[in-house]
């Protein structure tokens, strides 16, 4: 039964959060990642960058999140797929023995199989389960690899153009490495911060999660750019950034420099999360069922 009719009693609601944080993530190899950017939006104020100019590691992001989650109720958003598709084929990695059939156990499985530095997961894709991922023409037809989740199909129906698959590991637009490294981070949260919608599939009270009332969600910047009335997919100037923020009902960002696209993604998404959290049914979208919440999850912002 869809959650939107009616939602579980403990699903987050508008007004539950005092802060909205967006993290532009990276699955790149190495210990420090220029592709990571963090931004926060509070109250009605303009979003701001957290530690601008700092080159984050993924472990630093994890430690920072755990500290900040304890300070105040915060909605944290990460731009990677929280789980691979499951509903379409009834498995994450069809034909493989011993692979879990729920997201939380799958995160633990990825973490155990990928000992890469700084929560990396390249070895999971390149070695442990190589045959499931598309790395180029030598692998055959790309269409034989790519699969999508139900929330991706829902976004496509709405004109959101979700095109990247967690099994596509080639090219600048690929999300596989970021997603699987992100699954390691989700595992290392270790139940200390709730992850939506997975931790709400059984209608568990928020106080079972330990750290205040903070929640982690999956985000997709293009959704908020569309909500802002922007036609492109990347913003690389203060003027374009502030036009997008205005479209989301936010004051302009106060930057003394021209931001890169990672920083603009984080700033726009923080403002977009804040706006979307006020939408009725934001945490109980059409099509989200308890089974999907247990296996595939959902992107915050897809209604």
C-alpha cells in the first residue's frame, strides 16, 4: 500500500528540521576530493557553504555529519543513489549467491567487500562484482547493464530526465562509484542517524535512532533546478546561482568568488530541500511503498 495513503505515524513532517544540508558527493579514488562540497540553509536565510575552500575527505564528511546531527534536527541530503535497483529484477546483483535482499544489509555487504581507502568502492565495481557493471564497449551493449529504480521511472514520467544508472561506471555522468562509496558511508552511520525512507519502513519511532531528530535523504540537484525554473543542469556563476535561488524563494547567496559547479549544486540543493520539505506529502510520495522503502529507497524531491 502506498505510504501517501496514509503515511506511517513517524514519517518526518514539515517543521521537524531547523537546518537543511546538501552534500555534493564524490566516488573518486584517493583520500581528498575536490568534488565534495557542503552547503546549509537555515530559516529564511540564504544558503551558505560550509568550510569553502576546504578539500574534504569522505571520512571527514561522515565525522562532521555525526557531530552536526547531534547538535540540532537537520535534514542531510547526499547526491548518490542509496541503493541499486531491486524491484525490476528482484535482486541487486542477479545470479550472485549471498547478496542481501534489503538495503541496510546490502550497505554492510558493500562495506565488507570494498576495503578501499576513505570509504571508496572502486574495487567492488572493478573486481568483486565486475560483470554487473558497464565500463565500456568491450563489455557489450550498455542497455544490457543499465537498470533503474521505481523512483527514477516516476521522475522520468514527470519530465525530470533521470538517465544515470548505478550500474553505469563509465563517463563523466556515471554515478556508480559515488553511489557505492556512499553506501559505505550509510553503513557507517550505523543506525545513529535515521536514513529515509529505509528506517521508516517499519514505522519506527525517531527516538530509536539516537541522535536528536536528524535524517539523511537522497537528493538529485536537477529536481531543484527544475523547481527553480532553470533549464540547464549546471550553474557556474553567481548570477545563475542567485537566479536559481530566487526561483526557490531564497535570498541570494553571499559569495565573494565565482563558485564551481559542485558548490552551486550544494547551495541550490540546500535551498531546494528546504522548500520541498514544506510540500504536503514530501516524505510520503506517490508510489513509495514499504517494500520499496526497504529495498530501493526514493529520492527526496520526487513526488
